[in-house]
C-alpha cells in the first residue's frame, strides 16, 4: 500500500530497514492494514471530528504489533514528555510479533496511586456500594478515554473558601492526607492555591512548615494521625504490596512522584463555555499555568446552564485536551439526564463517523452534583451507572441552615451521636459507602473548622481502631429514607449558578435543560 511504501523508503540503517520490512509483511496481510487503507485522515482544527488515525510510521508499527507504549495521557508523561521514561516499548512483545509468535508480552500490574493509568477494555461499573471502600476509585480517562485513572474518593473543595484562607486550607488538607483538590474559576482562588501546591511539589512537606507555625501541637498531631489512618486503611483495602497513596514526609519522592499522587480537578464557569473549541482550550491552558501543576487530572463543565452549542463546543475541546495529554479525564457538574443524553447523542454520532464502536469512552468520567440523603437524584445516578459515569457529591454547606431539612437533619444528628462522629462525617461516609466520590469543604478561621478538614478526609472517616464508624445496612436504610428531593433552589447553594438563575424553591440545575 502507499502507506507501507512510504514507510519503507524512509531513511534508516540497513538493519532497521530489514526489521521494518519483516514487520510490515505481517501488517500488510493483516485486517489492520485493510481497515487502515479505508480510513480517511481528518484535519482537526477545532471542529467536531476527533483524530482517530495512527498517523506516523512508528505509531503504525506499535499499534499493529500490540506494543506497550506509555501515552501522554499518563500524568507523568504529560509532565515529562521529553524524558526517556516518558515512552517505552515492550521489546519482548515486539520480538514476538516480528517472529510471528503474536502476543502482547507481559502486562504491567495496575498501579495503586492516583496518577496510575491502566488499559480499560470494556465498560466499567463506577458506582459500586461497599461497606469498606478503597481510597481510590477507577474512572475512565487518558487518550481517547481508553485508560483507567484513579480518583481519590474523598477530596477537598475550595467552594466558598476566601482567597485569603485558601493557601492555609490547602496546606492543612495536604498534611492530613488529602490528595484531591476541587477548584474552579468561579471560586476565584486558583492564583493563591498555586502557592502551597508549588511549595509541596517542589520540596514536599518540609516546604509547608510556614503554614503551621501558629498551630497548636495537638491540632498538628491530629492532622498527622489522620494521615497515618488513611495510609493504614489504604494498605488494608488496596493490599500490602500496593504503593503508598502519599509520598514520604521527608520529600524523598521527588516532584514527579508528588505530582502523580495529587489529583487536581478544575471546573470551567458558564462564562468560559464557548462554541469555539480553540477558545476553551486556551482557557484551560491558562488555568493549568495559573495553578502551576503541569496538567489537570480532571476538567469539568461547572453547570449546563448555557446553551447546546456552548456546552458541546466546550465538551469537544475538553475531549481534545484529554487526547493531547493536557487533561487526564473530562467531567461535568450538575448535569441531569437531559444534558447527559445530549452528550451521549453527540459522541455517538461523532464516533460513528470515526468508526468507533464503543462511544462510552467519550462520555463524562464523572458527574458531580448536589447529592445527599435528602436529594438522592436516583434517576441521574441510574443513568450514570448504566453508562460508566462515576458520581460525585458536592460540598453540603447549607443543609444545616435555617432552611435545611429539619426533621431529616435531626435523624442525621441522632445517628452521629450513636456513632460518636460529626454529622458531616456521616454524610461523607454515606457517600463513600454508596460508591460515590465526594469533596467536602471547610474554612480554617477557627480551630473547629481546621479540625473539620481532617475529620472529613478519607483518614478522618476511617480512623484506626473504630470499626463502629462503618454504617450498617440499617444505618444506610435510615439515611436513604431521608430523601425528599430537596431542591437546590430551597437549599440556597450557589455553585455554578447565581441568584438570577434560580426560579424558585423547586428549581434545580439538573432539571433545567
């Protein structure tokens, strides 16, 4: 074929040409070559088509031979694409194919850290209830959504955290073992969140000591104990042979190791959504630069409250950024079934044009919304579960207010008293045992708030030596029975929208589109 002829006439050593022709003889006789000759090359300059073709000779050889290549969708590769470690070939697999033996060689074991990436071969259930959930949830991501990345189940949200407090809050969260940070343009704190993250990435925990000089020793010990509890429980759930979910305190892991164990998720505001793919890409790259983290683990559309062209233009841009390695996974926030089906129809049509059979790879990896025992969003959860979309719970800062669900809140308080925990810890534990991820938030002005950052972390809801904290089946039934469809309009939270969007107490962003 012209493709093979072009590859064969490239300049290389005699030995290289001989090896190339041996391998190409296998390719030419394979269904891969026949199929490839009928696939048009798509020039993607920001339109709706996604590049699906292995375009270079080296990519063709690797794709045909089934060689193991570390793609730039891995966070480590996105940071250090020029490093010799950023791309590797399984020579045993190469030789097996070259000699006609076939096979893909030995596969790598799935890594246990948030930055790990493994091949995803089929639709994975992402909502799996468990009484003892591991600290990391596998979600789809990487180039073309064909890999699996791991998101920490419990993170920390910067929602309603003032820019003045944000650096200290992030430092405290890091110290107690939090590794996922949920940021957004609307929160207005990215430029200052950059400060503790950069210090941590550059020098580890010793570089953060300036944030703790005014803290009491008992608080610091509680933070450290919470971090240790997270490590102990992670070992129990992930296995003894698994890597630590946190880098060593002495900073010996190096910057790359620390970055791989962070998970930074960013949300694009409604004002940033655009039908222009290039405009959205520029805004995401600006956020990456502002945060100083090299790449983003997850970028989500903060709400569906714009219009179809802007939603889909933004989503297309995020898919392309994911495939290029700037973003590891794509998500949405506050999406109901209407806009989720809008994405499904869009990617199905696009994938059919590209010859892709399984369009689920390009559906969102995560849908984060206001989810609590008081508003279970059962229809949205069912849809997400059926389509391999993980579900995340946003921060519940208003449930205890004067307009909160008073009877249900009292039942929650009774359960917390029996368990010897806070009400917020019960909510976090409920979310984790339901199979969701969550991003609770707290300020750091008072000691109670600083304690809450640790209490609501993974280690905080898995304290060492307290099995009674696990919610029983009866406990979960009590909490699930509190569902009254408590709408966002009544809750009073403004996360992805403002007062002008809210049409009344029964208004909810998941039902607008």
